């Protein structure tokens, strides 16, 4: 805004209203014999004050905007670092999940091998039982032949005893094979349970990695209203605010007022016109 000095047709002329309501026109002349003239209250002084005040305000606003921009950059850098860390953690979790899945596959393979071995042991046990039955049959035949020949009976009795001993050994081996088969089946069940637990842990790790990544992205949001405390300011919103201040300084459309030491308004501007409430 630009101030202009008052131009009066009759400078220093005042009208005095007496107590009886009669009027008298007089001319007032300052007669205070000043020691120091001081700063005159005229258009030139007001224009100088306006220019200085506008420059100071613009400087303070620019410094504050620079501080906010630096804080926004620092916050953005911290957010990017946190996002990178979360991404690395997610990748590590995925690798651990792959390792656990491979271990689970190996456990399942071992369980299958154990089940196959158990089946083979059971087959061998059945073969031993069949051999024992055959030996018992041979012993019966030998006993029958002993009634026909005492000499052959002695030999047959000896052979029968040996066959019975072999049958006992076969039965013992069959029992041991059945026990080993039961133990292998139990190991296979434990391996399958461990594999299921590994798959569950892998799924949990993947879910946590996804949640950490989403939280890192959300923290990078900026404040577009420039009104939220401790929030990183949006760069475009900050630039628009500075452009508005510079426009007021360039066009001179500033809103301000001049006041006395007692608080009385001398003049005020709404950005378009200057209104004086008292003589200046």
C-alpha cells in the first residue's frame, strides 16, 4: 500500500464550538519551540515503515519455511530408512520361511522312508512266521517217520529239536521287527507334526513382514494443511503459502493498522482502502 499526504484547502484551520454552541473559525499554529524536530508523521514516513515491516515479515516467513522444509526432508529420510529396514526384514523372513519349508519337505521324505522300512520289516516278520510253520510241519513228519525206524527216529528227533529252536528264533525276530515297525510309524507321525508347525510359522512370518511394510508406507504421509503439530509439512502446501505472502508484498495489498500508545486506532487498512479515525 502507498500512503499519500493530506492536501487541505485551508491548512491548520479549525472550528471551535463554544459552550453556548456558537462557532468560531481559528487558525492553529504550533508554537512549542522543539529542541529536536523528531520524525514527521507524513506519507513518506508511513511508506518507509510499511516497506520495512513487509520486508521483516517476509524474511521471518522465509526463514520459518526453510526450517519446516528441512524438518520435512529429515522426516522423509527417516521414513525411507525405516521402509528399507522393513523391506529387508521382510526379505529375511521370506528366506527363513523357504528354509523351514525345505526342512519340512525333508522331514516328510524321511517319514516316508521310515514307513517303507516298517512295511519291509513287517513283510520279513511274516516270512519268518511262514518259515516257522514249515519247520513245525517238517518236525511232525519226522516224528511219524520215527515210528517206522528207531534209527531214523533218533535223527528225526534231533532235526525236530533244531527246527523248533529255529522257529523260536524266528518268532523272536518277528516280534523285534514288529516293535521296530511301530517305532518307525511313531517317528513318521512326529516328523509330519514338525512339518505342519514349520508351515504355520512360515505363514506367520510372511503376514508380519506384510504388516511392517504397510506401516512404513503409512508413516511417510505429509501434512497438507500446515496445521498439525510435529507432522512433516507438505512441500507444495508450503510453497503455496509463500507465494501468497510474496503476492501481498508485490501488490501492496497488506492488512494492517496504526495505533496510539493508549490503544486508540489512528488508521487501518483492509488491503484496499485506508481509513483514518482521527486527524494525523
